[in-house]
């Protein structure tokens, strides 16, 4: 019997093979091959390796010899090995084309239904979908702004975010309306090991409130006020609070296109105060108003899982959250340029006009 080929490992090869052996996600065949080489480097014979790893002696000999000849690369399967594909490229193209064309009696394909149509198994459809990142069961919503001043407004607001006027105050102002005071029918079940927090699906609705908020982008703080109604009177009242809190200096307000913000009495209020400069987001693009991001944080952290016995309880909870936020405020920073924002829109017409 010929002596087994001696194996010696470099530090890099030793570390790589040991990493594969320890990895919980490595395939079993890769772990076995790595162990064979490591034991071969410890001067064990093929028979001893086979006994220790409970494998065939020919398997131990094969991977020892492959490593000796090709190194780490020799531990991978050769091209052309394994089961030959059952379906050719034409069948794959047919499945992809069918996926992109909705069925007549449904909005999208399921793997089982499409497999039955093209004569393959649902597993085959799944594999092809995964390989080409096709997900018929998912959908996203979108809304393109048709604002004729889209280009100017995007450049204006992004410029205000990235290069605010020196010495001026920049406030992102909006209202979050119809916040419901929902009282759960039973107390919430707390979080536990292996168990998420849980709430009942049924509730009692104890009224709604509207939150007017101003996010200070110069100094990261929030000014907020809850109101029963959502009219221009409440908006002007909130603006008076801002006026008292910041009695001097130039103020730039970022607002969406809600009718309240352009009501005639509101227009007159701003005309009497020339230190205020309003910047309106494009229509259908209120997401450019950064206070919307803070509203999302408020909803996730305080409102969605809350249980409120009355509208007053809800308002007190929101005001307390604002006070706690302002003790350790988190700054908001806009990072997208106007060019990056406009890539999401079809602005060919705007470019030709300007």
C-alpha cells in the first residue's frame, strides 16, 4: 500500500479550513472536506481519517489528493458535476415572460398556478423567481408629483436643508390629524423570551386629536400642540405660539400644500410678518417635509401600541413624549441632493422648459 501524500498548510489555509469547520452555515460536504485536510495535515493516514470522520477511505484519499494538487480551490466541486438541468433556457424564458403577464382571472401568479400553466413544478417556478428576483406576491405604492413647479420646489427645499441661511431659523411644520385615542379591550401582553408583545384586535374609540408640530432643524427640538379640530384657526393659533417662542430673527417654514396653510386669513397673518418665509413642498410630495419623519417615530414609539381611555389621555401622552424628546433631541440631517431626488420623477418636460 502506497503511503498517503503528506499535507502541509500555510497559516492562511489553516485559518480558512478551521473557519469552515466552525461555521454554523457551512454546507456539510465543505465541513467534511476541510476536516479531512486538517487531519491529513496532522499526519493521519487515509484509513485513520475515514475511521475518525466515519466516511469512506476513498473519500479521504480523494480530497487529500485534490488539496495537494490544487490547494483550497481543489475542495470545490468541478464544473459540470451534479444533476443536469431539467429545463433549458427557453423554458426559463417562458416562465419569466408568463410571470410578467398577469393571468386573466387574477391580479398575479402563484407558483402553483403558473407551474400548472407552463407544465413544471411549483418548486421550479420558485427557483427561477428567486434567481431573477421576481416577487409577484409583493407590491408597492407610488405617487408621482404633477406639480408644474416641481423642479423649483425641490431645489428650494433641498437647498434649505443642505445650506440653511446663516443666522436664520428653519422649521419643518405640519399637522398629524385624526390621531385616534384607542382603548384596547384587554391589557397588552408584555414581551417575553420567544414571545412578542401582543395586543387585542378589538378596541374602543375614545375620540381623536390633531397634533400641530414644528421640527427645529437648526436646533433639534420639537414644538407641539394638540387640538380638537383641524382648521385654519388652530393653525394660526399654533403659529402664534411659534411667534412667541421665537420673537426675533428670520424664520423659514417648510409646509405642505394643505388648504389650511394657504387660507386667506393665514395669508394675511403672514403678510403682516415679513420675517416669515414659507417654502411649500411639491404636491404629492409631503414626504420632503422632515417633520413627517418625526411623526413616524412618534407613531411607532408612543401611539401605535398605546391604550388611551380618553382624548385628554392621548394628548397628555403626546405632550409628555415631546418633553422627553426635547431633553435628548436627535438631530435630523438631509443627505440627498436635489438631483438625486429628481431622479425619482419623470422631469423631461421640466428640463425642456427650463
